[in-house]
């Protein structure tokens, strides 16, 4: 349900502020969240690898700066990155702030270098090694792609590449502004390939979530149309079995007591249809069973339909029966489409049980079955039209049990809430 709620909120228009958080908040859908989690872990592992590779260079270059500078900057730069990887394993709401901190904390390294030691020249001059932070600006910009919108990611990338090139040129002796500009443009172009890929991947995840919301809305509208069709079929059946048969009897046999009772019963049923949209109006057992049977047989004319205690006179709210009937119809249609295989002709049967304040419908088939864990989150049939519909009904619940070669059981339940 949390994922469904998030997807519903994804459909709302996004604020266009540049610093709009996207990760770990309620309006982020599951696809975007998974991609953000993957890139956060990628950034964290990248920082770890750079630390291992650059460790000798960091130790060597610590002699160029005050004694406190190197250990402080190592903590400032790498601690947020390691925290970013850690929060992906259970505290995902902190991915955005931690990614922003990772991106911003890296800026401290080149800025503090330029402020504290602007005249430091590396041994070897133009051929000497560049300061370590100038070798990894793209990784910090990749972290910035998680919490920020594209314009702010671009600004961060341009800023950090410029600062790192300033550090590199200042430490190797200035050799002209033209070379500095060219090196900066090359650094920005090289890093933008990876940063742009991350931005587009996360945007693709967001679009997938929005498309999923739209598809679910269409599925809900289709389910509502199916429910109306079931009601129309029920009305057609009432006209045929009640109205026409009553008129035929009246025309052929005349009026008698049995005909009057049939006419009274038919008028009561028609009146019940007129008020069927009212949530308080209940349906008696025979009426509820008729609606459920119509939903099942509409999907499969050969289905076996069994009612436990069909002579009972319990009452169930009409809106409950309609919701269960729609879910029942979808379950039978899914079975018709998927249960049979090349060597298996699946059979289906439905069991209905109605009692005071409760309704239970079980749909069974002996078909090929399936693995519930392999159903994608964007599939509509089971997750929206059956499980989702029943979960939105007060007192409603649904359960789907299946395994490959073991058939499928769909249980739909409603219990009146106290």
C-alpha cells in the first residue's frame, strides 16, 4: 500500500524549484527509488575505490599542507560518501540529504587548498603530480544528480571542475589562462557523460512511475466499466426472467395469486435496482449470488459455481457485492487467459459463502500456476484489479496463492466493520 500511495502522488505536478528533493520522500515512485538507491551505492563504492587508489598520493601530498589539513579533508570528503552507501540499506529517506552533503562537502577540498596554500607548487613543476582532489570531480557531481534538478547539477559540475583545474594549475605553476579553460572544458565534458547518464536514468525511472500511475487509473476505469456491464447484465436478466415472464403469464393465463406474487417480487427487484447506488441498500443472498454468478459466467461460461447454504436469507451491502463481483470477474478472466498451457486444459470453479456480515468468494483453477514473486509491480490484473480493489473496500481483503504446476487459488473476503 505504501508503494501505491507513492505512485498516486507521483502523478501530481512536480514543483519546479531547482533544489527539489527527489529521493526518500513520499512523491517518489518505486522505479525512481530503486535507481536512486543503485546510484547512491555506486557513488559510495566509487569513493572507496578512489580512496584506496589515491591513498599513497594523499599521504605524499600531505607534506605540502598544514598537518591538520589532510586528515580533516579525508574525513570531510569521504565520510558523507560512506554514509550515503549505508543509508541505502534501511534509511532511504536520508539518501537525498546525504547525497547533497556528499556533493557539497567535496567542494571544501579545492576551496580550502586555494585559500590555505595558493602558492604551493608540486615537486616536478609542470610534470609533477596534481593534487588528489583534481582526479575525482565527476564522482562528486554524480552524487549531486541524486537530490537536485538538472540545472543545479550542471552548475555544481561546472563549479567543481573549474575549482579542481584551478588547484591543478596552481600546484603545477600557471601556464596561461587558455590552457586552464581548455582543461576545464575537457574535464566538464568528460564528467558530463557519466553525470548525464545518471540524470537521464533517474528521469526515466520517474517517467516509468508516472506511466504506471496512468496505467493504473486506466485499469481502474476499465474495472468500473466492467462493473457497470455486470449490473447491466443483471438488469437484462431481471427483465427477461421477471418482467417478460410476468407479462407473458398475464397474457396467457390471466391474473391469479401466484402471478400477483411474482409481479410484486419483480417490482421490488426493479425498485432495488433503482436505489442500487446507495451504499446502505443491502442485497439478499439470492440477489448477491445472481450478481456474482453473472460476473463469473461472463468470463467463463463453463465455470462451476457453487454456493454454500443457498437457501439462506442473509443481506450484504450492494456496493460490497459489486466490488467483489468485479474482482471475481478479473480473477476468472486471468485464469482463462493464463491458467491453461500447451498440455494443460485448466478447469475453474467458484465457491461462495454468505453469512451475517460476511462474504467469502474463492476462485480455484488447476492450471499451470505461477510464481507471485515474479509479478512486476506495474502489472495491473492481480495487483490493482483484485488485491488493490479489495484492499480499498472497508473490511475487504484478498489473497492469491499459486505455484508453478500447482494451480491458483484467489480468495476474496469481506467482513462488516464494527
